[in-house]
C-alpha cells in the first residue's frame, strides 16, 4: 500500500506505540537541525495514518541520551533502559545526505533556473520487547522548483525555504511505506500489570483503539530465547487463559474479565484472540 492509501483507509485494529528519536546528522551541514526536521516529518506522516500511538519525542530523547545503537542489536543493559520508554517500537536513524543546488540557462530572450533539494536518510526500527532491529532501510527524496522568464516576463525566484521540507517529506514517504508493513507483521500485545481474582488489568485501553467486548488471550512470559551471539530473539510464551475486555481505566488502561484459566502469575502479556474479528488489525 502507498502512504496515501494508509491515510485514507480507516483503521480498526489496535494501535501500537511508537517512539521516534531525533535522527543524527551525518552530512557536512552538521550545525543544521536536519535530524530534527526528518524526525518531525516522520512523526507527522505516521500520525496521519491513524495506526499508531506516538510518544513524546522530548521524553524519549532524554531516556535514550546515553544509549548507542548498532545494527547488531542492543546489549542487555541497553534493553532494560530502552524498555523504560513504554513503547512497542523505537525508530532511530541518520540523515546521510543533504544538498541544495541551482542550475539554469540564459539566452537573449529567455532565462530559466531550477532549484533542487535532495535528502537521504537511513532508519532503524527496534522491537523494544526484544531489542531486535527488525527493519533497516534507506530513503531518498528530491524536490524541484523551476522558474522561467521570457522577454522579461515570468518568475526568476529566490530561494524557496519550503523546498527542503518537500525533499524531507519525499524521503520520509518512501521510508514510511516500508515501516508500516514491517510493524504489521508483528502481532499487537500489551502487558498485564495486575491480577485480582477474576480481573486482569492491562496497560492498554481507549487510546490503543481497544473496544469493550474484545477477546484476548493471556500468556505467561517465560525465559529469554537468545541466539548463539547472546542477542535476545524473544521470550517463551505459554498460553494460560483468556479474557474479555469489560471496562476502561482512563485512556491507557483496561480491565479484562477472565473467561478461562486461573492462578495467573506475572509477567503476563495479552494478545488479541484469533477469534476476534479485529485480530488482524485490518482496514475496512
């Protein structure tokens, strides 16, 4: 799907939490706020799709200020820190190229000029639950303005400041069209924060687009599963019961009524049941 289709089709599934950091600026224009620009545009474009909860970037940057990321994944200590963000996915990256050029031609009767802005960026998306880098992509955007004057009539045009933002947006749109399907491949889940008799309290609610009557499966989260390099691949998950969403707690919490299972012991997570019509998180 294109970004335009994501924006115009209504989304009915549960929303996942995204944290976007300020992108690094690796261009020769090191003093410009290029990383801020592309982070802001990325947040705007993802918000327009209506599929995500976007966390406040200032708070995210404070938590991650001392962390460094690599394509190999996160260390155990970094993973513990990153989980303080309370997000499902973290988007970070680098502006790798930025340029604005002017070209033109001139004759006795006619003058023409073309301004071109070009931006390239790399993005990495990290699964906060496991620390795995699930997407590493590059996007490039180009924007142009053409001016023409014939016999003194027409536009000569000074520098158009909106040109670079159009280039940023073009690069981000290409990135977004890869980010969304990568996120969709990973099932939505949330944490159980408390169990009291037949009530299960979860850390997702109205803001996550959950609905009264949603049927969920309850899993006990077991030991870490690591690869031979010691990186976390995921966790053992044991299905221990199910519950129906019966009430909300503010915007970010909800209560499930236990339908099956007993003796629940934290840590637990919940997933939308395959029997729920909204399980796929699809667009209708």
